[in-house]
C-alpha cells in the first residue's frame, strides 16, 4: 500500500470574463448568426454580473478554497442572490479579472498573434507586475502594446478575433494561417484562452504549495479543446506549452481527452506513471473553455437571473511519490465504465462505484465523501437539469439500499453525510470530480476523513463517433505512513546505487 502515489498539491482559478460571454460564448455566437435581432441579445448585457459580485459569490469562493464544501452547504440556496465575504485571492488560487487575463493571452502567445492596445497594455502590465505571480521574463513577453488603429484594421480587414473589455475593442488574435481553419483566429483565440488559464492554475499550484517547477517531470493537460493544424487536427500539445510557460523546464507532457471525464482519466494516468516509477512528479492541468460561457444564458435571462456562467475555470494538481504524509491514490481501486457496461443509471453507478468497492470488500458507506459531477445547481436548475450532484448521491444511496449497505430510511442522511453541494462552474471538464481534490488533501491529512472517491463522467456521443457514455473513478485515502519495508527498500536502492558508482569509479581508475 505504501508504494501508492500521493496528492502533493492543487491550484484552482476562475477568470471573470463579462465581454467574452457576449462575444465568444457559443450560445451567444449562434444566436447572433441565426437571430441577430433577438430579445435575448438585447437583454443579456444587463444580466451580467460585476467582478465584485463574482468575487462575493459563495460557490466561487469555495472553488478557490476560501469556503469549504461543508460551509457552503450551510448557506441556503439559491446563492446567486446572496453576497458572502469574498476576496480575490484564495487558499488554493484566485479569481482574476478580465483585463489582466487579456494580458495573459499575450504572455502565452509564442507566435505574435495577439495584439493589445498600448494604452490598455500599460495599465495591465502594471497590474500583472505587481501581483507577484509572474517573473520578469513573463512580464517582458507583454511588450509595449500596439496602435489602436492596427487592431481595428486587423479585425475589420484580416478577420482577426476581436477582444473587448468594458465594451471597447482593446485587443485581437490574428489567424495563424491563411486557409487552415484549424489555425483560424477564432480557434487560436480559444486555444490561447485554454493555455493562459492553464498557466494561471499551474502557477498557483506552484505558489500555494511551494513547489519547485524544476522537480516536475511530466504534465498531462485534460481540458476539452484541441490544438493542431490541417494535417493533425487535435494533435496537441497544450501540456508541454503550459509547462514551458510555467517554468517547468524539466517536464515533457501530452494531452488527454475524454470530454467531462478527462480529468479523472488524467488523475489515474498520472498516478500510474508515478507508481510505476516512470516519473517522480506529474502534474495534471486544464484551462477553461470560452465556448461554454453563457451556455445556459437564455434560461437564466428568461427567469430574470444573472448570467451565471460568467467565469472560465482552471485547475492544476500534482501527483508525486509517496511521502508518508499526503493522501494516497489507490490505483488498485479504479472503477470504469466499459464498452459493455450499458447506459442505464444503475449500470453506470455499479461500474463506477460498487465495482471498486467490491474489489476491496467495502460497503458504500465506507467512503466518507463522494466527489461526482460537482456542478453548481444555481446554474443547472434554472436550465432544467436539476441538482446534478444531489441526483448522483441519491443514485449511489439507492444502490446502497439495494445492496443492503444502508437502510431505506437512512437514504436522506446518506446524501447529506456522504455528499457535497456543487460549486464548480459548468465548464464541462472542470466540475468532474477534481474540484474536491484540494479539499481532500486537507480532509485526509489534517481532518477526520479516511477515504473519498473521485468520479468523472463523460458524454462521448457528443463527438458523433460513438453513442457510448464514459466514466472512471478512483479512491483516495489517508496515508498510513511509510513502513519499515518501504524504508528498507529505499535504503537498499541507495546502497545499490552507491555500489554501482564505486564499481564504475574503480573501472575508470584501472583503465587509466
């Protein structure tokens, strides 16, 4: 057991993007194409929250670690009409305003595609320089900015993707190829957003957990976008580009894709690589998706609510060798939705939840907390999708009743005690199990919990290649500490290395 890898740290970020909701969210883009004079487009801007409202929103404060899931559960929902004490900086990350993030797009641009108004750049550069998260080399990449007339001309005549702040054109992203649609200005903008938000999360992982970027050997990026060109659409590699921008000079990496389930796939892959001894420290990271900004905006506006999908999400989590302290990832207790599983709710829950528990001889109640699709119900309920986490917990509890693990009258208590309210933005992959890992690191080392399960699900049919559903899960436990056997093996390994070095030295001397 003591050879299992551990969770060494986590970073979580949100980026408030009010103008990008209107300009780049897929729902709004399609509406402008099909119904440019719609009432929805006329009303949407009056339903967009201010940065301070976003910071004072309880689920957002939970995402960056300032409010625990238990504390969020004590606040009566809905939460959108209530303000909480909130700060930009969180225990596990931050909520960045849009103007600074536009600067990060330039910082993440390796091919001179991003042009930013020089007046706007001056103010942004000052803010990014003063935040303490970026190096002098990072700031140098911003340059001095461009003439406003150049940006206007690029948008008007060259098809560059316009970037607005406060309704004013302040920047643009140029296309990277004249005819390759995969390198169009729109795709390059989306991909730079993924990279920049991934870099921001990566930097917070390093900063909040005092991690030396040089110790990271492999990076797995697991968002839902894809970068490539006409000859290899989606070929990658976000992972290595993010590692480069974050200063992880000793890392290589690759991208993992699986729609919403990808982060949990990546968690298992990273853990397996570390346990196998291929790499000592692996980071899984994901940036945010502009396409999903305001995805359910029509329903929110229709009901007189703010457009609640107003932030990009990002996260970064480091998996490393067992240190005897941090929570272990039980790579031997993995649930998986196989090709032959079927799509009924009972079949899905059985494959993801009870199969790994049965392997360990555990009951459903032996898992203290389940982290499922942690989508914020403030967002999903008005759109008709209900409270997604609670629905998952009810299904798990119902299966527990059927198995005899709990009594039927204990079902409500099971949902409360083993579940959590959803707090993650509906950015597809962002809610899928991993938002809890930062809290789990604390709960399983300093708190009272002993075992949690991370569950990711995905809708593979969206890609029109299969009608299959997808999902994987893995158990994370309190670290029992290193045993004498493990320590002895480490000493033996060291002694072997010393002996080999001495033999090599002796051979060299004799050769001379």
